[in-house]
């Protein structure tokens, strides 16, 4: 369930900002969602922190002209594929950090493998939580059963104790009521002359 006006839609990757956007989000009570991965702006916060992009050195431009036996189109295709894989991995890392929802990357061998691993971890954690909840229920049930059995055992213990006290009083020839309480019998035994 989405809390109203608590989502900060910020274009990723988040490491491109000078500020620690995770710390800023936490400080302002916001949840960050990568604005690049969703068109939806439901629950968008109005008052969000100001951030600035890092001044990155311009990336070197590789000109592929197909000379010297190099297939320029194939090389450019490989570079595009690697860039797409990198972008998919960055999105999955952000999902693991809780900054974006975990969604299937769609393409790229490494991002898909990482997605499968993260999904398996999530399923394992979910199974462990379910087992923990099941065991908590069993512990509560067993605790109730122990309490019930203790309550049943007390009258038996008292009956044995009463019988022993009555035997002591009979041996001493002391009269007592047939339905005397445990306390009354204990008091009568305590008053017996010590021999």
C-alpha cells in the first residue's frame, strides 16, 4: 500500500548525484523510486530535497569506422549490448538496495542471472518468514498445552499430599474432618507432638 505523498521519483542511477540520496530520503521520510523505470507518479512527494549531478569527466567517444578489417556495426552492437547489460545490473542493484521495485530486466545474460538470484533469495526469505510464523504458532500452542497439563497435575499432587497428611494424622490418632482442606491438614500435622 502506497503512503500518500511519500515517494520521491528521482531519475537513476542514484550514484550520479553528489548528495547521498538514500540518506536524504531517509531524513525526509521518503521512499525513492527510479523515475526512469515507471511512468506512474502515484504518491509523489511535493517537497523533495534538491540534488545536483556530479561533474563527470566526459566519456571518451569511440569512433568506429570499419577500417582495418574491423566490423564497425558488430562492434557498436556489442558496445550497445554491454551498456544495456550494465544499465540492467544497475537497476537490479538499486532494487536490492530498496530504491526501486524488483522487475525483470528483459534482456542481458548477467542481469537476468542476477534477477534470478535475487528472486531466489527473496523467495527463500519469504519461506523462512512463513516457517518462523508457523513455529511461533506451534510454540504458543505447546505453551498452552503445558499450562493445561500443569493445571491438571496440581490436583493429583494435592491429592497425594492430602493422603500422606491424613496417614500421619491417623498414625498419631488425631481426628480430622473427611473433607478437610490441605491447609487444615498441614496445620494439624504441624501441631503433632515431636517424638
